[in-house]
C-alpha cells in the first residue's frame, strides 16, 4: 500500500505516492503545509482545514485526500460540481427542448452532414476542430 496518512488535530491528509505526478499544486497552494524539503513533508496543522481542503481539490490526480476528524464532509470538488451541472443541463435540453431547437439546427446540421463523409478521418478532424474552438473560447475568457 502506497498511501500514507498525515494526522493533524483537525484533519487527516492521505497521500498516495503512486498517483502523484509532482505537478506542485499542493506546494504552491499551501507551502506551509506541503513542503517537499521537510520531514514529514505534509504538516496538517499548519493551516485551517477548509483552506487545506481547497488546495487538495486542485490536486489533478487525486493523490491527496482529506477527511475532517469531526466527521464533516469536505465540499464536493468544484470541477465535479461543474460537470454534474453541465450533464444536468444537457439532459434537460435533450429531453425537453430538442423538439423546439430542431428547426433552428436543421440547416447547420444539414451543412455538417453534407461535409461529413462518414470516414474515420472526419471524426478526427471534427474532434480537432471542436478542441481548437473550445481552446479559443477558453483563451478569450
Ligand atoms: S497536487 Fe497532487 S499530484 Fe500535484 S504534487 Fe501535490 S500531490 Fe502530487
């Protein structure tokens, strides 16, 4: 087992070394708590539990997890909440609004269908186009 617990008065932080990619989110977010030069390198009592929880939510791999000693549940990660909301909105749109939207989308979809040959390369090209469009959108915001 590669997971190690670091016990503090308010929280217990678990660290799974096999999942860590050393992206440094933890060290940048709470340098007093996560100090790679110190032994032990995680000191849970050097910050407020909620602050540590916020930093741990940014860990891209889930190498860090946290539990409160009093049984409090750490809030749902922002990214998961966002994904859940997007799926909910999409599901509502598909089941309730598609009929009304279909006439509006009919013409652009017809153009897309004419451009699409059905070959694998088309899927790759549309995927790349979508990723580039999303990238541009995020770069502008
Ligand atoms: S944030 Fe997570 S993945 Fe990144 S260095 Fe810290 S423990 Fe490792």
